[in-house]
């Protein structure tokens, strides 16, 4: 069975690059009927930030990425990080846990000792100052510094010696060759690869040992990760080889860059998934967009709007590009608007509630909820983000609006007295109409335009601004039907007073 993972460090909120990598790993597993799990790599306790494990899990779930196994209540309780959304204890669907690396430290040390006993790893205790001197000497000789076993200053380091490291004894000749799922065949010269530290002086394992040990022990078949780890491939391939572990497949996905061509990162303002959520993006659109950051269905298939089920059916690592993807808000906005239009009105209403509340619009009473239900069909086609809802509909939820400035009540290429005359004429006609027929109302007003020798845009602008106080609104005649005849006429009367002053 295919089994993939996402293994972040709990050092801060996930940004789009990390979530995109997690998504590709998740989609690969789901597309092949496999399993996907979450592992927390918290061995670097100095960079650990409390609360970030929950943030990671919440970010993935909001995006639509669920996992078959991951940190459970028991594991997170030991860290003081338990929360209601942690997985039930031992609910791992056959994937070996635990899924927090700090609970697995003894396993890494035991394996490192086995490698030393095999003669494929060795102890050393060069100080940072000694290593820096070696680097400077190499630089002076105009050669790249690569630490090999022959560089050891002391060969008699014993297991009980404090502060010593364990390094993997890499070959000094030959090549490491990887047929990468994304990058194709990549070749590395062992002579250019240093002997990596696998156990540090404090006894903790480095990423090279801990992550690869866990990938083997947890049965990972496909390791999907950033191209930043491509340089570590020879070390990881050799570790798998000398450990006698079956070799997984690797796929190194390229960076996500900004429109300036530079890599997006936490330090350079890459947005987190919570920022997307708070900015009014749908999780369906976020998943859809992130999938398209480096992947396309291929084979002449030009589809770019996907549900999660469609992504499961079409995703393939064979169609992930090897060049960096470019993050673009305009395309994300377009996709988000498309997914908004796909929502059922009741579903959209529920998702709009927190954004209406933030805009100061109360929707609690049956009358207010009925008003929202009438407004949604008018705005659903126009929304690109849920945050846009407030200014589009706020005037529909109040009996009166602030006085409309005189300049907004003067039609395009019209004088004040002509605008007043047109608005009074419209008031007289509207007073005789029913407001439950949008098309009939529009025809009546267009007939009035002909009678007054005005262009529709001139009269409609005056009426729209009079009843809403805004220059941008939902379609005028639908809006008038939603607000109702009495409220519309009262607002037109107030506008007439303003123009008459």
C-alpha cells in the first residue's frame, strides 16, 4: 500500500509552501488508494513554539487535508500540547506510532549505535572552533570544505566521552543516483558529500537520522518534500542502504515564489492558511489553487477548477513541474469567486455569518435571516472573497442610511436641477409600482428614461445612490425588490430633500 507523510517542525504557523507540499503528499496517497499521516518533528526543542502543533493540524484540516494517523491525545498530553482536535489515542489505522519524534529519541540512538558497530558510522568530537579552522584553511586553499572521516583530529573517541557526535561514514568514491518523481534522474558525487552528523553532542538525533528512520519504521513508500532537501539525497540514500531498509521513492517539489520571482517563506511574508481563511477564501478554493501551484492534469486537459474528489481522481506526481510555481492573488481570487458561485445559497449564508458580524451586521432574527436569504442571490455572482459582503449589503439591514452626499445624487453628465427633476419623476412612477417583479420594474424605469431623454445609466445611477448611499451595489432592481417599496421610497424622498436644499 502507498503510504505518504507530512512531517513539519512545530516552529510556527504553516505557510503556503509547506501546505502545498503536504497537499501533494496527501493527493498522491488518496489518488492511489493509500494512507497519509502527520508526524511532528520536534527534536529541535530550542525552536519549539507552544501551540503550533494545534495550528498545524487546524491549518491542514481547514484546507481539506485529513490524515489517517497523527499526534493523539496521549502524545500531546506529554508535551502539554493536548487539545480537543487531537486524534483519538491509538487511532492510527495500522501505521506504527508514536507520531511525535520526541517520544522516539531512544530509537534513533539505538540505531546510531548499530551503525557504529557495523563500521558505517563513527564517533568524533571536533569542537566548533576546530571545524571553523578547517573551513578557513580550505577556503585559503580555494577548495570546498567537506568533512570526511580522515579529517578527524582524534580517532579514539569513546562511547562515554561527553559531547561527542556520531557521523555517517559516507563513501569517498562513486556516485549516488536518484530517479526523482519530479526532478528526474539526479546524480551526486560522493567525494563532494560530507559525513553528516546523525547524533549531536547532546545525544539528540539530527534530521538525517530521525526523519529517515521514521520513514522506514512507519512504512513510508513515497517521500514528498521540498527541493531544499535535494542536496541531502545522497546522505539519505546511503543511510537507507547501510541500514538495510527498502528504498522509498522520492519526489522533490520546487519552491513557491512570489510574483517578484523570489521564494515565499515565513520570513518573507508568505501567508499562512489562517490568513487565507480570515481574508475570505474558501477552503475548497485554497486546496484547488495550491494544487495548481506546480501541478496540472496534463494530456491536453485544461480543467483548472477542481473539487477534492476530482483532484483525487486526476492527481499524479508525473505532472508536477520541476520549475518554481508563481503565487498570484488575482488567480486565487478568480478561483475563489468560482467556488463561491458553486455553493448552495444556504451554505454560503452560513459561511458569510462571521464576516457579516465583523462588518457590524447583525443577522439573528427571522426577519434578518430572511433578508440575507433574499440578498444572497444578488451578490453571489459578484463575490470574490467573503470579506466583500459587508459593503455590498449593509444598507439592506437598516431602516435608514446616513444622508447621501449631494455629489452622489447628481447623475453622470447632469446638472443638479436635472438630477432633481429626474429623481422626482422616478419617485412618482415608483409610487405606483409593485416591487416584486424585477423585470417589470426595470422596464418601467427604462420607459421613463426614454420619456426624460436620459440614458439608463444616468437615471439608474441616481436611484442606486439614493437608496444605497453607494456607487457599487448588487443589481439595482433586485436590490429594490429586496429592500422593499416603503424603504426605497423613503430613501428617495430623503435624497430629494438633499438635492432641493
